[in-house]
């Protein structure tokens, strides 16, 4: 297994050191806890980091309030800690700050070990909390751009789509194919990875909830579902007909223009014209020809749906005037 140090690891190491150093320089007791908070608050995305930081800050404030009540009223005893947790944990859960339970428990133990309450103790604990969480938030503001990796996913998916279409074209023309079909399983895996990575990129922006790449991969996923339905239709064809060769030409042109841009309406029009040509042709003369032509019509219907999905894909990122780039 290749040894690798990622951005998150570097940020965690740097942030932890800075937090402990700041807390120590300010003369705070339990300064190492600031480092623990930083470690816990650095997440894979900015939004997750903010949510984790808020949960821990809120839980810590609640913990100090509960500690004041239980320790001062009942006493500093291990049993009191257990009793307090029976009320404290459900309260934190009620405020939906579950991630802060472990962190706030550390604050509770700090107060318990101090064996007294004072303004200075509260200020100390607040200082530790603010430094630990604050450093994590500042450190996590930097996230490396994911555009290059998302672009690679996009290009690989488009290449796979082209291969799949070319194989369908070959079968429609010759009735033969030695294709292994590996692009099918590979595309399914790529789509899952790409969507996950694109969603993570959305989570790294505070002012937007959607992302062009995420929509793009969702669109390709819907198209891929149609491709999976179409393949059995193509491979079920037992004879080669003129209509099949016409569809093959259409798919070949389509395969050469698989890009993010959107002019699908052009190909939808071509598909409609081709269907009208089919209707003007002579009726099938044998049962086998009838079945094959029925399958080809179903193929045309599915490809029309494939293009409609693309035509509904709206984004300013790629929709610029270019040559035919419909599917």
C-alpha cells in the first residue's frame, strides 16, 4: 500500500500544534485540550467542519452549565458525574449537538478535577474551547481545488460512453461483436465515485447548494440507466435490416459528439425524422423481421429519452455556442 500524506493530515498536524502553542502561551490550564478540539473539528469539507465546531462549542457551553449546577449543589463525587450525564447527554441530543458529547465530557472532567468553580476556571475553559475550535475553522478554510479531478471523471465517463455506442454501432451493422463489456462495470463505478466527489465539492462552498459537476454526473447516471436498458435490445437482434443500419449511423454521429455542451434538440429532431422514414417503409414480411423492427423502434424510443435527459441539463459552465455537441 502506497504511503501518502494528504491535505487533511497536514492541516490536522499544523492546526493541533498551533492550538496547543496558543493556549500554552496564554497560560491556560489544560492547554493540550485545545489541540484535541482542533483534531476533532477538522473535517473533509468546510460545511462539516463548521457543523462539528458548532456542535462541540454548544455542547461544551451546556456542559459548563450542568457542571455548575450538579457539582455545586450535590458535590464533587464520581457518582454525581454519572447522575449528571443521565441528564446532560439527552439535553445535548435534544439540541442536535451529538458530536460534541465526547468533547464536552472532557470539560466536565476538567471542572471536576479542579474541585471548585470560579470565574477564572470558566474563562480558562472557554479560552481552550475557542482556541481549539477557532484554529480548526481557520485552518479548514483552505481546500484544494477539485476541478482537475472532476474533469478527469468527466472525460473518462465520456470516453466510456463513446466506446459503448461504438460497440452498439458495430453490432447493428454486422450482427457481431467481441466486446468484453468492461466499460459497463467501469462506468457504474466511475459514476458513484464522481457523484461522491462532486458532492464533497458542494460541501466546500457556503453560499451555494448545487454544483455543475454534481448535476452533470447525475445526468450521466440517468443516461447510463437507459444505455443499460438499450444494450439487451441491441444484442437481441437476430438479423440486420436497413433500419438498423440507419440507427447505427445515427449512433455513430452521436458517439462523436459526447461532450458536456447541450444541443440535444438537434438530435431529437433527427431521431424524429428517422422514425417518420421508418413509418413510410414497407411493412415487415416475416415474423422475425417484425420482431426485429419492433425492437429497433423501442431502441429509437429509448434514445429519444436519452436525449431528452440531456436537453434538460441546464448549466452555464458548458452551454456555450459550439459545433454539434449534443449528448
